[in-house]
């Protein structure tokens, strides 16, 4: 456990980690402060940050299990101590960490007798199991225990429904939220009009990321939600039949890229991946989720296509354009 003495700045707004500890592989704790704040600001920030911590951070978990030998969810299998339902509940408890986009497959194949734990999961290299000791099943006889798993990265939670069962495939209640709990408290000091506040944030995570990482990611996601208000000018908003229409800037992303492409016809665009463009993480993640992996994929998109991507903004389009213009002038010529 790490504790630091709390000091309050009277000049500029500062944040600091005042306590950090690891209670177990699946329980991290962190306590942070932000100060000095004017009266009322601590509550405003604290409520917003708590909601962002609990609802806006993505996590990875098992969402489906499949086996040809399982007739239905509430059945029992000879040679396995747990019922199918109990196995699915144990799979729900497994904590994963990844940079996955969308879904991927994993599997378990163990021969009994013995115990099946999270360590027996065969998954892609970019998926890490936080706690390998998590129990899954107890095999009491020399049988083959083989199941397929679907792993997904998302946010929030998803409760399985009765119509979500498919061809020997059973959904698992998915709790994607890596933050287990978040609280905020306020300390006030000073008198009258000079009264100021200190905001304290307490964060508990499941071990897939640290409280400090959760705080940074929640902050970025919260800022992204407000960026459209910052860049949208009043004159670009026209009301017509109660529908809001946003007029995009006059430059056309696709036209500029076409010109760049014509100038570099010999470049094998499909072999240039967007990883090489050194894009900001949020822009990179947005493109990946839209199945844009190479520069050729990007060139085939119009400005309107990009603006339809969730959490993508007009400033991101301009940012990409600037990077591509530099890349076409420097790196692509070498290729």
C-alpha cells in the first residue's frame, strides 16, 4: 500500500494519487484528489467522473460458451461435479485484459480427472487472463472436457435473454465494466466568498486495469463526449422541420485523398496499416472498430462515411488528413 501526504495547492488546479493498494489479483484500490476547486465544482466533477468510470470504460469478458455435449443450460454431465449453469457462472467470474476490437474465439480442452481453471483457456496472445486460478469445473472421471468460448470487448453490461440461445451455444451474463465501484467525497475549507473545495475520488477495479488507468480513460471518454459542443458553431446549425442538421466544413476529405493517391500510384496502399500512421488512440480505436485496417481501406471511405463512425468528430478527419499529407510526403516516397 502506498500513502502520500495530502498537500493543497492555492494557485493552479492539480490532481494527485494519495493512496494506492492491491488487495488481490482482482481488486485494486486507488484514492485521488483534485484541488483547489470553487464551491460547487467538486460535486459537478465528482458526479460526472463517477458515471464515466462506471459506464464509459470498456472491458473484456466471456460472452458465450459452446459444446456439442450440452443438451441445455440446466443439465448435468456425467463426470463433472458442477451443473452447466454453475460452469457458466464460473466463466462469468473470469477477468480478462485485452486490446481486442469486437469479438474473438477461445477454447478449453482438458482430460479428467482434475480441476479446470482459467489457466486452461487457450486464447489469442492479445487476450490476458488476470487471475489464472479462477475455478471453472471439477472433473471426477477420465472424460474430455471441451468447450468453445466467445470473448468480447464492450462497455456496460449485457444480461442473457431467453431468445439468445443458438445451436448448442449458451450466452454468459457479460459485465464489461472494469471499475467495480467509484465514490467521491468533498472537503471544504476557507470562509465566505473565499471558500474552496477538495474533491476525493475512490476507485476500485477488477484488476484488468489500475485505478489510475481507469481515471485517465474515463477522463478521455468524458472529454470526447463534449468535443462536439466545443467545435460546433451556432451558424452551422440549421433547424428544418424539427430536425438538426450539421453543416460540415467546405473541405472534402475524400477529394484530397484521391489527389494524394493519384500522385503515388505505385505505392502498395493495402500493405500500409493504420498502425503506422501514429494516430491518437481514440481515433485509431474508432477506425479499427469500423474495420478500417489499411490505408487503402481509409482511402475508400468518404468524409461522410467517417462522420458516421461512433465517437468520431470533424476535428478527427482534419487530424487524419494532416498526418496523411505528411506521410505521403515523407514515408511513402521511401516505399
